[in-house]
C-alpha cells in the first residue's frame, strides 16, 4: 500500500473520530454519526455559480467534507462563510482551510450569528444542517430567511436522510425540488433544492 494511500486513510480516520466525538457531545446538532461523503459533498458544491462574484454561505460544515468540495469547485476561500454550531469543530477547520470564515453560532438566528456580515448577499446556500431534528415551523422560517439572503432563483441545497423534503413547499414564496439520491453515502442521503419565486 502506497504512502499516499495510507495518509488518506489516516486523514479519513481522524475526521471520523472528530465527528463521532462531536456527535456524542451534541447528537441533535450533528444529525448522523457519519461525516458527509465526497460524492454527496461534490454534488452539493456543484450548484454554486462561481462566476457570480458573490460569496457562498455554508451551514453545518462538520469536519469539512463539504467545505473542501466548495473550494475544489472553484470558490476562493475568502468567499466562503461557514456557520458551525459545535465550537470544538472550528479550530481544526480553521487549520485545514485557511482563509475560510468559520463562524460559531446558531444557523437559526443568522441575523445575530453573522454579525456585521448579516446584510451580505450570497450566491447560494449549501446546508448540511440536520433539519429533521427541529420543528417544521422552525425549518420553514430558516428557509425563508436564507432565501432572503440570495438572489431570486438561486438555490439552497439541503442534505437530508429522509425520503421527503424536510421543508414543505410554499408555492407562493418558494419552490422545492429533489436534486439527487446519493446511495453511495453512509447512510444514503437525498439532496433538495429550494428557490425563491421571483415577484412579477
């Protein structure tokens, strides 16, 4: 086995240990015992328009699989703002992804969490928040808040482990559409897209 292969296995093992420790400390905030796989992370990052010139908002970076995919997609580190609820996950993220703005706080209260960045417009939102752990009204309020921070028609992409959208549609305000089933993820996951309806 090559040294590179051994190094990648070691990195993955370290990532899973960090994720598991955080899950034990705060299972509701983490949602699953397993970190997001590369396939699903790349699919989520693929919705970002790197030519828009706007920053990207990431919610729930965990151990950084989706952050890494966002950067590989071509987004500059200084254009990534990532909100993480579990404080212990932030120092390793900052070490691994210099230049990315990791913000400790509650994604359900972004006006407070983003502070002086609260008025920013983002190209899109990439979210791995465990929405199924929260009341439906809270999920709807979050999506409406997020859609107000991105241009009409631009997406929120949301990771979920259920067969149905974690947020019901509101055809007067936003649309909901499935993006993909990722069976290669553990556990299998589904991606959903939410878009604000432009007023005519």
